[in-house]
C-alpha cells in the first residue's frame, strides 16, 4: 500500500492524526507501506505503520538535498526524478491520497489516469472531505464520466478507507484499456 500526502502538515493537525491512524491500520493488517519518505502526513503514516510492525518503504528524491527522510522508514528507494518516483507508486497495489498540495495532486492524478487505461494498475483511494470537494469540482468542470469517478472512491475516515482498500485489492477486475479524454 502506498500513502501520499502533504509533508507540511504536522501534529497537532487532525490530518496528521488521521495519517498516523491510517498507517497503523495498514501496518496492523500486515501490509507493507510505501510513502513519499519524508515528514508531515507521510511521516505520520510511516510511523503508524512501523509502530504496528510493518515494513515501511520511503521514496525520497536525490535532488531534494534539504529534506531528511523519515526515520520511520525501514527502506529507502531513492529516486533521481519524479518519473522514477511515480514508477514506484504505480507498482503498489493501491495508493491512498491524504490531504496535500500540488505534488500530492499530481501523484493521485497519475495513478487515476493509469487506472483508466492499464489493466492491473494500482488502485486509488482518496481520503477525506477535501478530496470529495476536489473530485466533485473535477467532475463538474472536466470531461470526467461516471466510470472515471468510480475509479477514485472517497473514504470519509480511516475505518471506511481500510474497508474500501480490502475490496479494491481483493480480486478487483482490471480495467480494460480504452482511450479516455
């Protein structure tokens, strides 16, 4: 499972506590957890997973010399550029998007786009009301169909997220490649 989210949101932000709980829930289920490898929500998810006994893979960027990887990661897969980092994310069974900025949005969008056309692509789950509002705005202002929206379900909380992840990764049929616009 991969978790993407803001490196800027720290404790005591409620999103930080939610990321910690998500990591603990994923780790408690025995899932290996992958994050962007830094602090904030990524660090909270890594900490929760690690404290639950899971392996935690971080995806730090070699060019981001001013940032230190999260100490909660048990393995670091250094990426030279964004495309390499995205390849690791796309290899996950599922990607959970927590609140974040442009980087988080870009990562979620790439996963969502791959789901439209690539059988076996990583599943996507959006967590929280911020994502519901954004998904609704995209549906209103872009060329996005109902099938596209179903590829990016929104969970309201961690418990719902874990239930949805179970369904998303448990034998979910692959998407037949088709052009989308």
